[in-house]
């Protein structure tokens, strides 16, 4: 006797994916819904670009701070060695 339980899980997953795909297609057939989705996507892209710019500025600031701190520590260590 064979166990066919694993075949039922695949079938159920296929049915569920089909239902989800159908629901998504029905939602995006509506022009208003598509326009809302486009606006959200564009908003996410633009805020993502702003975030990347902010992060770049932060990295430059941190790099400058690190250079300054390193220079101060190096100068301090150099003074200790020369004393």
C-alpha cells in the first residue's frame, strides 16, 4: 500500500496559489486600484532614494569623524612616546 498524503499537500498548495493569483488579478483589473498601487510604488521609490542620499551623507560624516578621532589618538600616543 502506498501513502498518497504528500500528493494532496501539493494539490492544496496549487489551489491556494491559483486563488491568490485570481484575487490579485481581480484587484489589479480595477483602474483605481492600479493607480493607487502605482502611487504607493512611486512613493516608496522616491523615499528610498531620499534615504540613500541621507545614508551617504551620514557615511561621509562618520568617516570624517573617524579620521579626526584617529588623528587625535595618534597625536596623543605620539606625545606619550616622545615624553
